[in-house]
C-alpha cells in the first residue's frame, strides 16, 4: 500500500471529479 500515497489518491479523485464535471457540462450543452 506504500506505493500509492494519500496525496496521490486525493489527486486521482480530484482529476476524476473534474473530468466527470466537464463531461456532464458538455452533454448539458448538447441539450
């Protein structure tokens, strides 16, 4: 478990959250 640090997990979570929000915004514009 020492290979992945807590900061890396937080960064990964933020990256996924931002990407998910961006994809939702794009689909929202199509409507």
